């Protein structure tokens, strides 16, 4: 029989905090990004442990003893405040280069986003990826117990179940892929495709963002392991491998809807949104928010603004496009080049159209404090979310959650996972079709209020119902046939708020 209370152990590449060495020792900084946004409130409410790399790649520089005492104190403070434990996996510079920058970001990231021409299939990257996965598995084996439920996150750690099993360590494991799973014709380009897909079959549950991702996975599985037999047809299917079986399912990730909506309603945030509108003289605001990444379609989006202003000159002086680009993977040449390309494009568009008192494109290359970001969402008339490919895209959902007035329009790429859920009430576009986006923008800016409200209220309702807590619950139910409520409770701030 299952024990009534099981601890949840989350394993991911990065911890939800960043460790930085400063003059006076180590400091903990809250991390950012989709994964942290998604998981932090869950562990906070339910307790447990999060295992991951701290983000520091040279742990041996200072005095080891001081470092360890420093970190222990920092972690103890964190646990007290956050309600769950942290456990770090230290990595060397070489490991970070091969496993993180190399295999994860130069192979899996582009390949799984259908951009195989950007892949660098170096065998060294594969070997380091395996070594680091083994290192993670050793820590996981040591720090967890057979009663725990292990929830492994994302493409950096696809070999966890494989290595745990090869060490003879029995654990109940679930894996969730935050990025898309590519169609078989693309996956088959991976030199280590058979080993990778086999490793995925070693988890007890493999979760994807959409049903299409799961179909793509099953398609590759059929090609590489013909003995696999799929049973069932719902959101979660069983895969029988002859001597063993596992489950594969679609679990669209979401946001803490109530937290975003309530923050947007706070007087100080509403004031910030108003000040922003006033600073822009109450012109219509089109907003883009992304990590600066080549999958997000930022250059195409800026070109669509250029096309919009060329095609519909009456909009000159009446709209502003604000692009917030959060620095990401800044050490990588490709990301540096993308930054330059975006800055040049912004300069070109502003050079072409600006006049005294009006600059069409406002570009911010920095991460904003959470309440500022929410104020931008609340102030925007149009959320322009046009990734070339995206696992889900939380920005699309956050924009809607913050649109408490309910009069905004979401323009969404058909290649974002979010489109599968939001397609009926978002304005879907092909992110490569610059003219199509310009046309969608023009329409959105001229839509009747009633129509905008009808669509936005349905979008908000769908996101409110299918929120982050439902995501966790459905994954855990599929993984251990238990729900979130079976985990020891630390505090019930957000759960069951729907
Ligand atoms: C991966 C997958 C999937 C953005 N700017 C600021 C800021 N953000 C936060 C947003 C949002 C997060 O970053 C971005 O999440 P996305 O989902 O849009 O994209 P990825 O980072 O690529 O995430 C993606 C996700 O994992 C979850 O599974 O949806 O498909 O690629 O939450 O709010 N946060 C702050 N300031 C900013 O300026 N504080």
C-alpha cells in the first residue's frame, strides 16, 4: 500500500535560486524563468526538497570550509522562509560547458524547437551530458528515499531514471518536458536518438506540454523501439514495452492565475500601469515579453511592426510597441548576435518612423521586477506573443490573467503550446508571416469592445480553471495516483483557490 504522505522531490538543472559569490561570501538570489514561476509556489505550499545546480560553476575557489558553512546557513534560512529544502549539485566549468551550454543548449534546445540547422552535434557534449546526469543521479539517490516521489524537470536531465535504475536504486519517477518534443523526422537527426528515447522510457511517467508533443514522442518511439505498444487514448496513455510499462501524458503547464490577477489589481500596480499609459500619452500599447532567445521570434515581430506602420500610416503616432527582452545565455555567441540584430532592427524602425514626441518601439533589455512586469501586462492593449516554436509560453497566460479590465487582445503564435488551449479566443498567427501579423495587429487595434471582452473573458476563464495547481495535481495523480493534498502541508496560501 502507498504511504499516506510522501515527500515531493523536484530535480531540475537549476535550483529556484541563484548562488553568487560576493566580496563578503555567498549570496542567494531568487531565480527567474518559466520553470521557477511554475514550481516555486507548489513546493512552498506542500514542502519537500528541490535538487539542482546552483548556477555557480567554480565552487572550489574560496575556502571550502567557509563556503560550506556559508551555504548551509543560507540554505537553512531559505528553508525556513520557503518551506522546502534545497540541495545543490556542484558542477565544474567543463561540466557546465559540455552538459549545459553544449548538449542542452546547442543540441536539444534547437533540435526540439525544429531548428536543426542550429545544432552542433559534438560527441563530447553527449559524453559530458551523460557524466553530469550520472552525477545528478548519485546525489538524488543519496538524498532521497524509496518513499519519495521524484519529479524530474526538463531536457537537461532525461537520463535520471536510467542511471538510478542502473545503480539499482528503486524510485518512483516522473519526468516533465517543458519544451516541445519534435516530429520523428527531426528527432531522428539526433546521433544518440536510440539511447535518448530508451532513457525516457525508464521513467514511470513521461509528461509533455501538449497531445501533439506526446504523439511526436510516440512516433519516434515506434520507429526506434518497435516493441512499444500504446494502450489507451485519453490525455494519459500506457506504453507497454514487453517486460515493463510506463505512462505518457499531456499536461499543459500554467500559471498562478489568482496571484497575477490580484497583483494587477493592487493600487500601486494599477498606478504604475496608469503612469505608463500616461507617459505614452494613452496611445495603444502592443507588448512583447520574452527571454532573449532565437525561438521567440523577436526579429520577425519587430519587422511586423515595421510592416504595420508602412501599411497603415494612419497608425503613426497612435501606437507604441514595447518589447521587454530578458537577458539569457549571454555568454553564447548566437545570443550576442541575436541581441545585436534586435538592437539594429529597433534602431531601423525607430529611424524610419519617429517624429518629435513619438518613438514607435520601446525596447528594454533587462529583467523587470515582478510588479513592474505585471503593470506592463495590465497596461497593454495587445499581447503580442509570437514564438517560432514554444513548449507552452507562460507570457501569453500571464498577459490574460493581468487583463482585469478584460478588453485586451492576445495575438498568439500557432506554434506555441498555449495555442492548443487558447486557439478559440486568441488571434492565432504564423510567426514567420510578418504581413499576417501586421494584419492581425491592425484588426486587433480596431476590434469592437464587446468582441474583445467576449474573447478575453473566455481566455481568462480557461486559464483561471486550468491553473498551475491543476497542472501539478494532474501530473501527480497520473504519476502516483495520488493528489497534491496527499503531500505534507506547510501552509495553504494558494491551493484550491479556483
Ligand atoms: C520554458 C519553455 C514553457 C519574463 N520577463 C520577465 C519575467 N519573465 C518571466 C515571465 C514568465 C517566464 O519569464 C517566461 O516563461 P515562458 O513560458 O514564456 O518561456 P521560457 O522561459 O522559455 O520557459 C516554455 C516554460 O518553460 C514552462 O514550462 O512555457 O515554453 O520554453 O513566467 O513572467 N519575470 C520577471 N521580469 C521580467 O522582466 N520578473
